[in-house]
C-alpha cells in the first residue's frame, strides 16, 4: 500500500519584481545629466523633482538652492518634500569644476568645488535618508572617471569625486539592508559642463563623449532593481572614452 504523496514546500525564490521609480529628487536637474535624468524618470513613470541653482526648463517641482551651502541644501530637501511628498530615491547629479594648476586657483574657488560636489551631495543625502529608510529607497551619487585616477590641473574635481566615491562606499555599508546606494561613474558626456573653459581644458574635436540620455538610462536601471538587489557601482561611458582605464 502506497501512501499519498506529500506536498513539498517550495524553496524557489519569490519573484524578483522590479521596483517602481517613484518620486526622485535630482540635484543639478536643470541641465546636463540632471536634465536627462528628469526626462528619464518621467518616461519611466516616476515623478522627478529638482534641486538646482537655476530653475529647470521642464515643468517639474523644483527648489532653487545653492548646493555649496549645506544648511540651505538640507532645507531645500524639506521644501521639496512639502511640494511633492517624500522621495523614493535621490540622485546627486549637480557638479562644478575649477581647472588649472593648484597654485593658480584661489582657495575660495577650489573649495567651492568641494562644497558643491561633495558637501552638497552629503547634505542632500543626509536630509533625505530618514525619508528613504521608511521605504527602503535608493541613493545614486554621481562620481566620475576622475574618481578612479587623478589628472593634472584637476585637483579640486578629483578630490571632490574621490570623496563622493568613498562616501558612497561607506554609506552603502552603513545602510545595508535599509537604503540602497549606487555610485555612478560616468565618463565625459555631451553637455554644457565643458562650456566656458579655455581650449586646453575642453574635449578635443574628436573626443568620444556619451549622450547624457544613455547615462540617465543606466541610472533608471539602478533605481528599479528589486528590493534586496543593489548595483553598488557602475561605469557608464562612450565606447571610445579616453579617461578610462
């Protein structure tokens, strides 16, 4: 006599459901990569909201703020929360530069690069973390290929972006299982970032630069990872990028 078959408990993993983009706070969303991110988030069904020194061209919620002022940056996050509700993600795309030999750049100019790129990133993330932790949200910081190797006449930018990368790694360890952290490492892009520089600090006429829309698409991939899956670091660049490896 045979016994009836017993029902086995499935050990298969639950479906890996992509997370919705939700509400995304974007620093530097008025231009360049930030503006491309506004478009990408909206196209993915999310709600982009911008923190920038100037208003974005897109008709999206925004707060005008100088991100070199950490207190103002933190207050701007709360202003944006009052407009659109708490964020599901934050992307820190704002950035500035000061090219030239160290001794030819004033301390004020050099330090402003650090205040915008690094301290502004930290201030916005710090203010957003209590909101993000409630929904196991995501932070995407924006580094650079110059966060992987130094370059002459770029001491301020390299210092700021190496700082962003180190901050991101430490934050990922600190908030593991509570908030996702991705550090984006983009190569050069076809944006206004290089405008206003002397010719020696502009990409050459044959430089292979990425479309910021392609880089923004990679960010959407990081934002939509299923809960429990995180992209810690991602390099995105044109195939002919000269600054890496």
